[in-house]
C-alpha cells in the first residue's frame, strides 16, 4: 500500500476484451481509468491494433506486488480457467 499524505493508492489487476476480435488482455496498474483510456486511445503497444476495448473484470489490491502476482496468475492456464468460470454468466451473454 502506498500512502501519499493521507491518500491511499490501490493497485488493480484487470482484464479487457477487444470488441473487434474478442481477444482478452490482462494487465495491472495503479490508475485503472487512465490505463483503460490509454488502451482505447491506442497508446499501448500490445493493444493498439485490437481496440476498442471493454473492461470485463478487475480486482483491487492494497499492494503493487499482490496486483502483479495476480496478473501473472491470471495469464496462466489455471488463471484463464478461473476467469472463464468466474465470468460464466457474462460470457454466455456475449
């Protein structure tokens, strides 16, 4: 957890889905809104060709290391299965 004068920062692990190709991208950040906008504005090397994007999942952590660890896990086969199970209802609607 990072505290700057009485302000506490959260760290986020997120999953976005390309509305163009259906591709999922998993990342982590300390400013979810800003990072999501960067993806949709084509300012991210890995995602600029596949936008626009829709935020489909996120988790908040008090510690940056926890968020990065969770990102790493969600990128594994087991993590991807966890997400598909967690988002079962969402996926059936799309």
